[in-house]
C-alpha cells in the first residue's frame, strides 16, 4: 500500500495512506491530538508509577510525548507498544517530533525507541522503560497488567474489526481494576462495544478538528 509523509496543521508530520484516505494521526495536528487525547485525558489522571499499553505504536509519537511527560513529572512509566506492521526506518527519519515539541535534546531518545529490539524490554532512561511488541491486536492476552491504555488503532471506517467487542474484551482484561482506556474515537458502535464488556464510558471534548472522544473506566 502506498504511503506518504505529510505535515498536519500544527506543523508536525504523520504518515498518510492514500488508498484508505487515512492518516496515522489527525491531519488537524498530530502533536495536538496526542497531547489532548492521551496526555490530558489519560496520563494526567495518574501520579504514581504506572504501566501503559498502546494499541498502535506507529510512528512512536505517543510514546515520545509520554517519555517527555515522565521526565517533566519525574514519573516512572513502563510502556508497552503493540504494532502489527512496524513503520519503516526511512519514514521515522522524516518525523519532526523532537523539533516541533522543542525537545531536540531528546532526539536521540526518539531514535533509541525505534532502534530498540522488538519483543524485548529496554530501559530508555531511569523513568521510562519500553517494550515494543510485534503483534496483532487479537493476539493480546494480558491480564490485569496495565493502568492505562492508549487505544490508537486506525479508524473504524477503514478497520472496523479493530473496534469490536472481542478486541475491547481483551482491553478490559488487560487493565488492572480501576484502569482507564482513552481513545480519539466517539462512534456510537464503539461505545456500545465498550459497555458490552463492562466499561463505564464517558464522552469528552475532542482534539482540534474532532468534536468528541471517549474515556472508559474499568470500575471493579
């Protein structure tokens, strides 16, 4: 499938798949979306050391921003990113996240994340460990390991199977009691799938270019 690098409206880059008319991040602003959905409405709920599961590691933007937050807050984070189809190294070189986040001193960390071995836990720094798992989402079988899930799969329009009740059951099982899942999505069919497996779902204001998003809680 053809892939192209584009700039989003906040100046940060993403990958676009023309055949699907789908991007890895919001065309209205990749960095703005990541900060709003995953940091403001997810990570900010936690102060203690936590474990995070990301569904769709992709370009590593969410992981990199989370690393920067770990440094800023001196918070210990164990991060697991699941990706079935890793991004090519040449595409990673075109991502401008360190520059746009005014974090050029950590550009080597972004590169280190992508050079780290798949399926092996690595210490990025004292506050941040990373495990990249090359895995299909329906193969996930973790049980009560994670405090927070970043659900950042391709949209329901192009891959509805990634938003099924079966997948959200795996997400629910993966979370510790009182764990949280955040996603940019706000479709009714997605909410119904979340509720069907036991999540309590709330609708929040979305990132730029999107009216709403979901946050779900495992209240047990």
